[in-house]
């Protein structure tokens, strides 16, 4: 009987360990009050718009004991760089979208997000399901990146854009991407967390960046108003976070890239 008890104890212990390992890299996670689907296609190169040449792994997304979200680009055993993405199961519409970005890991320490590898792109964005529209439509986002340039060569680290509800054509001047860039001032703290947010309404978009401690604006807000229903989507869509490699170029130092986000908040329009 004692041998049976020992066997069962060991068996159930292994089950617990196994389930724990699975939950550490789940295809669905709960974070900041939402259920998120984690993108996972390790062995498939993504085509145009998804972004080109990138692979995505569920192993690069997890929530730590503090409730912070981690997104990591890492190199797998085959030498492929794996990126990270997740999206809400719920479609979200007009209102305010806020994230507090704790920063990017450097040598085991958190440092401000503007120290992101020049080949990496970190984003919070709406993206249409295929039932709503093709790539290049409906999207609205905050993308933080140097797009492969050295910091001294590229000023607009904060990239704000919205896409029209139809693809751009020679006969439709209102269609296409509406892009605005904002530089990260050199006076911004290199250790403080940051708040990045946008507010979408029926005819306008507002983007803001703030110091995470003082809540003072990092740069003046970017505001677009008077947009038509062709220029700005009216549809609720899943909200995404991702961390990927521009043009699929590897990290400059050949090391993993890890971004930490404290929370996400959505306040619906009243």
C-alpha cells in the first residue's frame, strides 16, 4: 500500500509539473481584465503585412507573478528568431486605450522603452479580422521603433497611424494611411516607465505619451479630427500587442529582446 501511495504521489506531482509548464506558455492568457489569444506559428514565415519574414511563438508571451506582461523575441534551437503577439478575444470600439510600459530588459535590468533594439518594433494596435477588411485597412496603432536606423539618424521613435476602411486607389484620395511621427526627447528619463495611449472616436484620433511617474506629457498630443467614415474605421476590432523584427533583421547584439508592460486599460466612450 505504501508503494502504491508513493507511486500515486509521484504520478500526480508529475501531472502538476506538466500542467504548470503548459500554463507558462499558453495559447490563451488572462491579463488586465481581458482574455487574450497568443499567436503561435513558429515554423511558418509570415507574408506581407503580417509582418514579412517573421515567425511567432507562444513561448515569447507570459504574465509574471506581479501581473506584468512580458513579450520576448528569442532565438530557437534551429537558429530562427521568434517574435511575440497577442490579441483580445473581445472586439473593442470607441474609447481610450492605455498601456503602461515598464521598459525593455537590458543585461537583466529594466531600462526605458526608447532603448529598444533598432531592429525591433513594439506596438499596441487595432487590426481588422479578415471578415472586416484586408491588410492595409481599418488599422490604428502606436508603434515604437527606430525602423533599423541608429537613434541619431531617426527621430520619430513614436509612430502613430490610422488606415482607411478601403484600400487606396487613384480614384479615392481619402483612402490610405494617415501617419504621424513624434521624437522621443533626449531629456526623457532612461529608467522611468511610460504611458502610451490613444483615444478613438467616430471622427477623431488622439495619441498621447506621458512619463509613468509624474504623468507629465513627454511630447504634445497628436490630434486628428474631422475624419470621415472612410478615413477612420467605425468597427469594433480586437486589440493587439506585438514585438517583432523590422524586415526580419536580427537583434543588433544577437541577444533576446524583452519588453515589459505593467497594464492595459480600455475605457469605453460614453
